[in-house]
């Protein structure tokens, strides 16, 4: 996906310099580096696994949708009693 975005971007340098695109690259790069290192026979990939934690930063992309997420969370909170009842009836029907 990253490569497709890179090659189809009208301005490649602007795409590479974008903050979220850097986060994407740092999030996916350790996976491929780990594959290369594992195929080379080097067993210590602990640093690469730590780098994989950067994937958490992809959540930052949700920043623009934060207001909408708050509405959904509020709706789920208000409907929690009905959701629990629906789950109970579903489990009762399964048993």
C-alpha cells in the first residue's frame, strides 16, 4: 500500500516528507527488515520487535476523526444496558 501511494503521488518528495507517511514507513519497515535478518541467520531481532511498537503511532491518524469517535462512544455508553440484554438473549438462544 505504501509503495502504491508513493508511486501514484503527484509530488514524491512531498509525500516522503509527510509526517503520517513517515509514521507509516517506520511502522512497516521493521517487518521487512526482520524478514531479511531472519533469512540471514541472525537470531537477535529484539530491537526490531521494539521498533514494531511504532505501529501504535498509526492511531494518530485517527486524530481527525476524534469528534466522530466521541459520538460513537457516547452512543455505545448510553446503549450499554440494551447491548448487554441483547448479548444475554443471544447466549441464551445458543445454549
